[in-house]
């Protein structure tokens, strides 16, 4: 796996952790989750910026946001007990299809 994609994966994981902790921070009234939000978003943007050295910004952002949406939905179901309906499942499937198409067929690289 190319280094830029490793950086992008780290950015996605950091963003998912930060966003999940955002709910747990209860509007920044709980210290530990609030710190995870701040550090997580900082790490996410730092590693996203590193990934842009070899991945086009549009593709990197599409992958980052698309994969992040799906992972956050899984966290919402598993950790927070949220329910998803059929239209949501179809929407997530379309997002995953878009991510797969970008990975398999796009040749956009950073200049």
C-alpha cells in the first residue's frame, strides 16, 4: 500500500474517533472525550494533508468523507444504539460503491 493511502487511512480513523467522541463529550462538558475530539481532529487534518502529496484532493476528500460516513454509521449502531433504515442502507451502499470506483478506476494524483 502506498504511503499516501496509509496516511489517509490514519486520517479517517482519527476523524471517526474524534466525531464519535464529539457525541460522548456532551457539548464539551466532559474532559476526556473533549480532548479526544481536539487531538483526533488535529491528527485527522494533519494526516489528510500528508496524503495530499500523492493523492488528488478531490479523490482524497471523497475517500475520507465516504469511508468516514460509513464507519461512523457503524459506530452509531454499535456504540450508541442508533437504528438505520432501508434508505440509509441503500445510501451507504451507494457511498461504498463510489469509494470502490474511485479506488479501482481513478488515476487522479497530486501535482
